[in-house]
């Protein structure tokens, strides 16, 4: 960072002050740091990270086979070419993020093992006051910042979501949630039941199947999957033509985004056609005798929940081989040796894995207040899905549901830097989303329309999330194709952002 970016410390030496404080050193926080360095090099910033290393999700995921459920050409940053297979495992993603940190010397800005416990906005001082704890020493620390950039992710890393089933305490084996995977779990030659059929289950099962005596996916209802080869023919062709990786990354990225947009539209306009196209490759692997409709044909329409990519159909080949199986039923109770199902059938198990999702956190589970009043997050209305009425100088990164998370990291990075520059031009230090008179009577809607997208973790959390309006800029758009044009064109002086 240039010398102009270093400002003198505030008078109170016990409080470190920064222009921007980034919460979290996962894929969002690392991306935010890049955009600040590139577009606002004069801003002094810091990243506070709870864990002892970078990576967020990819640091905490320790279960077998952990991998992306979307392609890395779009999950990767626009500024850092991805050169591997489209679907990557955890170690490959961590290596990619580590390269970004090394390339841009970001380590100097990251404070690891710093857990933020409180964030208090002071209107009189026009800054956020941050209280944090050093995880390794217990030391209490204080920071202040003009602007807070929340990049902590949207779910609680420390513990997964596990429903309470009858007689769980009677089971003699181990019950494990993937979010807190133990280092000493030995599943060699064991019978394993995985409860759930989302992306985590679809990753775990093919990774564990070769070593288990048998592994069963137990689901209450089916889930959609996309099957494809873990290659990108366009990227391989361009490499054969010796095109630069920067060009390959951008070309492939644009094509994949266009393809995804087309798939989304087909699912919306022709849901039954989309359904059959998703089921067709599963039928080809498992054959006509397998009950596809019972086990892999959901009641909801395609893309009403996120669709995980299954590279090379490995989950379904595991089922075909007999090493894995799928059971669609509901749990009645746990027994000493497994699970009793409501149909009356039983599943024998040495280990039960509850791949049953996660719980969302609210602003990182940090205690927030604005001018000494506790922040009622659910009582706010979102500005473009990234700021909130009555909350000054704060942006939260919440990625896309139907596209790669990082697509939004990049365009929010552009927006924040444009906003910071605009504030400097105006000579102001505070920006707060506020309803105009004509906005006061608009209809308020949930953070996400349940008819459009309704996974369990969102349904469990809608009551603690902000509302959205029925018109721009008070909508939370889940559509990258629309937002990539709308955010850069957003009028920062339309009266919805109050400056002081």
C-alpha cells in the first residue's frame, strides 16, 4: 500500500481506527480487499477474521470430498483466472484464495483469531466502534471505522442445523454433522446413513462409499441435481489454441453465465421440460428399473431450491454399483442400532451423518446498535440487497442463490468503491439508506419470495431477515444478469441515500 494510504493514529491509542473495516477473510472478504486496493488505494483498511486462517467456508469444511457445487470460472473472481477443472475440491479452492492473498500481499491487512462481539454506531463521532476478542489470548480489543463491510457469510460456521428426532440418545454409534466433522471419525468398513440429500450429501456419499461397508442417503423428499462432466470443452479448446488464461477465464465465464441465465429462464417458463432434462441423465445411469420419480423427482419446480452440480454423476454411479443406496422416507425414531422409519422399515447404522443444512447468522451474530439502540435487523428494509434503512455506513455481501456467490462479491465491490468515492467528492462522511415520501406506502415483502426460492435454511430465518419493497431500489434481486447492469447504473443521488 502506498504511503498516502497510511494515516496518523487517532489520539486514543487504545483504539485502532480505519477507513474501512472488513468482517471475514473468506472469499467475500478477500474479494473486498482486492477491490479496495485496486479502486480506493487511499483508504486504510483491516480485515478481522475469527479463525486462525483464511477461507471461511473452505477452512471450516473438513468432511470427505468437500467441493464446490458450482463452477470455478464463475465462483472464482473475475480478476483471477481459474485454470483447473470446473468443479474443484476444497484444497484447490484454498490454494486459489491463497494465491490471491500472496499476489496482493493481503496478509498484512488480515488480523486472524479476532472475533467481533459488538459493533456500535456513534452518530456524534460518525463512525463504528468495534469490540473484539483475541481468540488465542482472550485479549479485549477496540477498533473504530468509518465504514463497515460485512463479508462474514450467511450461515453459522460453528455448528450445523440438526433437527431433534425421537430417541436420538439411544443410538449407540456416532452422530456427526458435516459442519463439525471430527478428525477421528473412522468409517472404514462401517454402515453409514447420511440424512439429507443436498449438495453436502451428494459430496459426502461418493467420497465415502469406497471405504464404507455401505452408505445410505436417507431423504424425506427428493432434490434436483445437474449431472455433467467435470471439464469445460470451450476452455480446453482455447488452451489448445494457446489463448491467454485471462482471455479464457473471461470468455468461459461469460458463456457459463449466459448458459445459466438460459437455464433459469427455461425452468421458469417451461418447468416440466426443465424437469425432464434434469432427470434424463439420471435415468441413463440408473436404468429403467430404478424408481427415479420416487427418489429424484422433487415436488417443487426446478430452481425453486439451489441445484447442485454432480461431476461425472459420481453419486449415481455409486448407487448403481451397490456401494450406496437412497431411501425416501421419514424418520420415526432412532434405535440403538440405527433408524426406525415411519414406513416401518429400519436402517442399520454404525454412524449417522446429519447433512441437514445450517442455520443463518444475522450480521455475523454480532451485537449491533445504532446510537445506543439495539439494531432491529428484521425491522429494516433493504437497499438493493446490500444496505439497510437506518443503518449508516454499512454494506453486507449476500451472494446469489442460483449463481455463484462470488459474482455478487465483485459487483458489490465496484458499488462500494464507487459509493466511497462519491462520498469523498461530496465531502460527507455518513450515508444511510432512507425511504423517500413516495416509498412510505410501498408493499413490504420477505427478503426472498418463498414462491421463487424456498430452501429450509431461508424458511427458518425469514422472520429475522430484513424486508424488501415492491420496487427499486428497495428490492433484493437474485438475478445476476439484471444486477450486473443495475448496480453500476444505480443513481447515488436519487434521494434514497441520505448523506451527512
